[in-house]
């Protein structure tokens, strides 16, 4: 689960620009807790081994990210950091799933599909596209060369398309449902609607939704 640590990195700068940094940091913490709860449930089912992947020095961030083992993303741009984390997971396990903390409405069923798909012997990839053109999850059961990650223009309207095109030869692809990334104020209501639509929300997802509703009515 890719996260940034409040107090060590700027958090959700587009959301903070309109809602304030305190709201943005609280939102990031609560959304991250919701994603971690879903990943922990998947781990309890034997589907995966969940970790935090922190953008900062692990020792500096470890106290704020508890409950799961902590990995460092390392230096460089997003592509370099994702490649480093994914390669480390692929070397230890049968592959790796990179999940953003900006899609707290994910369900364990998404992770069941992704993990099951990657268990195959042949090369496979899975992508969870986002409504803004990015993606909220990527997984593969093979490590990819660094240039395949770094050739993509991230935070662009066609990032997911570029990314899939770059990784196209890595194996067969599974596409998960499109979700809304919580990046800016305009995303708050769509994310809340997707949380409300969950058939079996976890307590952390309900808590985030309640908190968002309280802020909306404040």
C-alpha cells in the first residue's frame, strides 16, 4: 500500500489547496486505514502478504504506520519507486500488487480477483483503472525492467493507457472495475457514493464515510 507520511512529506496537495492541510492529512490517514483493513482481510484469507510502502525513510515513518510490515519506496520518481517495490515483492513472493491509498472503496473481492489471476504459471498483469485516467492497483507475477516503469507520464489523463502500453508484453491482462481516486475536492462525493454502494463495508470504510459526511455538513 503506497503511502506518504504526514509531517515528513506534503500530503494530498490538490485536496489541501481547497480543503486545508489538516483535512487532507486526516483524509489520507483514514483512507489508508480503510485500504489496509481490506488488504488485511485479504491476508487473513491467505491471498497476499500486506505491507506499507512508505515514501520516506522507513525509520522516520515507521512509528506512524503500524499494523503491517513497512517497506521503503526509496528515491526517485514514481515509476522508479514502484519498480523498486514491485521487484522486491516479486523476488520474495510469486509477484506483487501495488495498491494506492487513494481508493478506500476497494473491496476484498478486487484483491481476490487480482491475486487469483497472478497465481498462474504464465506471465500475467492486472490493472485497476481510475476515473481520472490513472490507476489504483497494478500487479504482475513477473518483474519488469525499470525503463518500462519510467517511460510513463504519471498524473496525466492517459496514464493508465500509457502504462498498459508500456507493460503490454509482460503477459496477459486482467482489468478490474474503474474506481475514483481521492485526489481533490471534486472526488469527495464520487468516492463517498462508491463507499455507500459497498455491499459489505468494513468498519474503517464506514468510519471514513461518516467522517466525510460530518465534514460536508460542517
